[in-house]
């Protein structure tokens, strides 16, 4: 009986430790050679294999507009808006932020915090969606298994509104 209890406690500790993996993300926003360039709105979230949102990691939009008017254009990120955005009040602490200029942007997320801490083992995707005024829209998915059993790096490449997307997991 004691061995069984000890095994169960050890298994629970291992499961919690495995799920405390960190996620590091690099998102590239390309500089487009167009007459009228606007920084894109970008949403980054996690979703299940059947494309149900499980948590937002970041939403970049024009937070400097008076009376939070920049939030009205969030619906231009159509996939994110349908899955998660329309159910929220903006700004969201720890998620909302200003649009970013062209270049590479690094983000880090601790596995001990939401939404990573609440992920059950399984197949997920990290999704990055961008929409730009007088521009286009683009969505990039990076599938992954949770929890990671070893350090791993995954990449995907956007075509026009997004550049390279790199995800690194550290158990």
C-alpha cells in the first residue's frame, strides 16, 4: 500500500514538473516595400487539435488610440476574433500590447502560468495571425505535443504579413 501511494505521489510530481515547461517564441514581422505601411495587428494563441482556443499569449494592437478605439479593429484578425477575441474586454492585462515594428520579436512564457499551466497532455498548435490596414491577413500554425519530453524547436514561415515563426520548448 505504501509503495502504491509513493508511486502515485511521484507520478503526480513528475506530471506537474513536465508540464512546467517553458515556451519561447520569436515572431518576425517583415518590412514590406509598399507606399502606405501600417504596423500589423497580431494575435498569438494556443488551440487544441480541433482548433478550439485554450488561451491567448499576446494581442498587439493600437493601444494608444483614445478611448481604446484601436480595439474596434481587432475583429480584422478573423480567426482569433471568432475563437477568443469577441469574448474579451480589452485591454487584457498581461496579454494586450502595442503593435510592433518590422523586425524579430522575442516572447517568453512560463509553464507555471496560464494558459500553459492548464494544458492537459495532447496535441496543440501555437497560432499567429496578423492583419494590416491597407494590407493583407495571414495565419501561421505551429503544431506541437504537450508536455514536451525534451527541449525542442519548431519553425514555420509566413508568406507576406508574417516572416519566420520559431517556437522553443524547455522542459
